[in-house]
């Protein structure tokens, strides 16, 4: 009898333990679906005058609202200030959020600070740009080599026997600048040997303007210029316009803005590759949430790009890309 009672009690205890484990798991899953997660987003800059960054932040804002996330956004004052971004990353770690999302300012010099995020047991998601080590849990970005190749192939159409080419980049050392330049050279193929100079404007359209004026003095036979982001492309295009060289020099660029569209329509730009920054911001937050909730996610998402020219700018699909929904703003 005693042995039978003991077995009965063991069975009851085991049943109780199993029930409690089930309740614990159910509560945990319920909390996953209802609790507000804390995240910190550290882009390269917050610039309300730049359509790329405003659109990306609109995507972040929409996802933050939709998924009820407690999001804090902090950024350095300029895209090239990796030291300040590193300080902000270290500050973000002290806040112990569930995830930190970063647009790295520098391909190599942001890596150390980003590693500290993982060392602190915090989820790390990279948006727009990457670092030189595979340390992130997810990347949401444009395939910049592919986008650069689109630009390079389009530029190749304008290469003639005596063509000289220049590239006006944004921030030297960022993965986007490195990959886009590489892509342009790939797209140009053998014509890449005609690149006579590469300069960087530190994402200042004013500096890009000045650099382009200097380029044309230094290399008066330049007839083709590629700008690697909105700041560099707009600055270069305005310089070519003001120098009265619109008919002699072809400018192709990246990103989109009202200024770029006007310059395309007026014939200064021949084309530009636009990214999909709204998608980038939204998907970045969405993937971060999946990671935090231990759900299936995509470790790499290409947010896409499209070549815009005067021939296709007015198609319905491209108009939606050029003038995206701004998250209710």
C-alpha cells in the first residue's frame, strides 16, 4: 500500500509540475505578444532636409507605432562623425534596451562599438550600412553593389572615345560609398579605366559643389560624373549647371529628392538610382521585433533599388517610389 501511495503521489507531483510548466510557457508567450519592447535606433544623422533620411525615419516611425515599440532615436550631427556615433552606441548599451539598431557611420571604425552591443547581451540590427565583420543578427539595406552596377551600366551608355570620368562620393570609409563605387566600376567594365578622380564631400552638397568645380579645373576633359548619394549628386549637378556645362557633362546619381527630380527634368541629371528607404526603416524595426520575440526572421533583406530616367519617371510605379507615403505625416 505504501509503495502504491508513493507512486500515486509521484504521478500527482509530476502532473502538477507539467501543468505549471505549461502555464509558465503560456504566460511567457502571452507576454511576448502584449509587452512593449524597448529599442534604440542610431542612424548616421537626422536630417529633415534630406529625403532619404526623412523617408527612412518615416518607415521606422510607422513600424514603431504599428508594433507598439518604445523607440528612442539618437544620432550624430554629421554622417562622418563615427566617434560621436560610437559614444551614442555605448550610451545606448547603458539603457539596456531589447535591441539596438544602427546605421554605421564607418565600415571599420564602428565595428568595435557595435561588438559591445552583443557583448552586453543586446540584439544588434544594422540598417542601410554594414561593418567589416559579420557581427549583426540582421541587415536591412540596399544591395549597394547591385545599385552601383545599375549606375555604372547606365553611365557606360555615355562613354565615348575621349571620355574622362569622375566620382563624387559622400563619406569615405562607409560601406555604402565603398560598395557603390565598386558597383559603378563593375558596371562600367573596361570603361572604368577612364575614371580620373574620386573625391568625397562628407555628405555636404555645398562641398560637393566646390569639389566638382575644382575637378573641372583640374580635369577639363571630364564628360561623365557619378554622384554616390543625394548630397554628392545634387552638389555635382548644380556645379555643372552653374558652370554652363550641362550639354557637355553627363551626371548620374543616387537617391531622390525634389531637387534631383527638377535637375533630371531640366536635363542636368541623366538618371539616378533610388533606394527604398521607407521600406528599409519599416523592415528594420519589423525584423528587430521578430528577433526580440524569438520568431523566425530574415538575416539579410535587400530593400531594393530602381533606376530613374526621364523616360520612366512618370510611370505609376516609379511615382510611388519617388513620392512614398509618409507614415501619416
